[in-house]
C-alpha cells in the first residue's frame, strides 16, 4: 500500500513538473511510438489489455519529463492512456532512454496506475 501511495504522489509531482516545463524540447519526443507500443505489449502480456478492446484513436501519450544523461541520451517519462471501447481507461507511467536517432535505447519500465486521487477535472 505504501508503494501505491508513493507512486500516486510521484505521478502527481511529475504531472505538475511537466506542466511547468518550458515549450523547449528536451530530447526526442517519442509520443505515440516506442513507449506506447511497448506499454501496450506489456499490458497485453500481463493479461490486462487485449488489442481488440482498444479505441486506438483515443490512445494518448504525453511526455512528462526528459533529462539529458549523456551526449545524445535522455532519460524520459511518459504518461500513456489507453481508452477501451467500453469507455474504461488504463493509465501507465513509462520510463525509458532515448536518443535523437532511436527512441528504444533501453527497455521500458511500465508502472500501471491503479487509481488517481485528488485530480482536478480537466
């Protein structure tokens, strides 16, 4: 339970940080590519999502953070939201490394968000 609470606090902090970031890009924007595809594959392999359940047009991937860790290497964090045809959403935080030439410089770490607390309506 403590891990879940820590994850929720981390997600909230990352969302606030991402909103405060300037418009200037911090490394490659891999939205809709590597992090989305690998998250879908991991959720499918875990039995949490079936490809036919997804409304692909409503899938959203947003970069939350990007930190330069090498000459051409960034450590990046994304929020990936899948919308099922039923209307249910599945949110995950995805962490990976990317370069200008390749978004898949590392495997992805996927953290499933089981519940959002205290988020304001958008």
